[in-house]
C-alpha cells in the first residue's frame, strides 16, 4: 500500500522545491545539455561544409597576396590586403550589407555556371582614384556615383583582380573570367533569387590611412558543379603538383646551359706493340665486334647509354636504344 504523506511532510517538500535546494544536480545537468545544443536555422542552411570553407579561405588568402602585389605596383606604394572572412548568407542579406552608391561589377567564370559579383567599398574606391590621379590616398567623405573617367580607372583595377582570381583558382579548376556589367545601385543586381545561399568572401584593404572592404560573392549554384573539388586534400595535391612542375621547369632551364662531351665507342681491339709500331696507311685492324652489335655512348667519359650505329642522312650517327645498367655490370 502506498504511503500517505502527512501535512507537515507535504509542507516541508513544497518549501524545499520552492527554495531550489532539492535537486542541484538536475539543474546543472540541464545547463550542460543546453550548452551542447547548437541552434540551427532552417532558413539559412549551411550548404558548404567547413572543409570546403577552409579550402576557399586558403585559395582567397593566396588571392589577397597576389592582388596586394598588383595594387602595390599600380599605386606605387604598399597596399596591404587581408582576408577577413568567408561566410554563407542569403543573397538578400548580402545585398543589404552593401553601400549605395557602390562600385559593383558582375562577371562570369566558366565552368562556374552562375554570375558572380565583386564590390569595392566607396571609401576604398575614392582612395584608389585619389592615388591614381597623384594624391596621397586620403580619405574622401563623399557619396556620389563615379564619373566616366573614374569608372574607367576602377574597371582597370577590376580587370587586374580578374587575372589574379584566375591564377588563384588554378589549383582547383581553371576558370575563364569574363566581365559582365557595372552597377552603382546593388538593389538592381539580381544574379540569384533573394533567398538563395551565397558565399561572401571579404577582404580588408589598407592604403595609407584609409581602409575599405573588397567583397566577392559566389552563388552556391555557381560552386555546385565543382563543390566536390573544394577539399583540403585536393588543394594539397594540386599545390604539390604545381610545385613539382615549377621545380622541373627551373631544373630544365638551369640544365639547358650545361655543356657535356658525348662520344660513342664503336669498337675496341687488342694490338701488340710491335704491330702497332709497324702500322701504315691502308692497314686493316681486325675487330671481334659484330657490325650490328650495340655500342656504348659516354657522357663526360662515363658510360650512360647503349646505342645502335648507323647513318643520319650523309652523317654517321648512333641511335640510343637503352640506358647503361651499371648494377647489371657489377653482377
């Protein structure tokens, strides 16, 4: 039979529960569980994995270095470019983050299927223009659209960015960038639906005392055909292969200027000293070597190849047929 609590026991139990002293372990357990829970927004799914994001970070970190060198040469001063972030957001959120009027370009990059976008922050834009026309890159607090001359200057800088972008993507896939349009109002640029996921890559550019953002936007549908190639292993393998090819070209260039003496030993014969001293013109020295037998080719007095004697046109020549095997000779 179940025990029936008295009124005093019920009052004591209610007092304990209201004071919070009854089950401290349960509260801490619930807190630990809540800390391990990560909120997930179904409106903003992470369609690009962390590994693929890291590959994009490595790729665009290289782009920052290349484009920084390009701008430094054009501006005739040091231009620092740092990769700030690689984020997954919706296209509407990305457009809302841009300033109006802006300096925004769209471009295609085959085999990426969708149109991509690059935006220069206004502060950065006018600092570039001021420096290009002989200024010291001072900060200009102005809100206006670019003139025709200013636009041509920024288009030149954008084209330089396209070239460095192609070089940065080369380790993953070769892309061909083609400029599409220029726009000063981001609200008029609809490269994908507002709710579509995009990858926004942000760079911070420092020129003298001015600092501005350069942003590149890749719609997810543009990355989808090559999304499997955006892995750390592919990035490492491609970088390693590029390094090996570069080293090979350097070695070939260094070896092209090296001169080496090459000689072919057609035959050998043993002659007594008495017969050697009595040799006269038109004498014949017999040899044990067959006319069709291979001969040895020496490079700087060291045997390297096995060849077949013959003619090349009217000139005597040898045809290399194999490498000389030193190990087989030792055996």
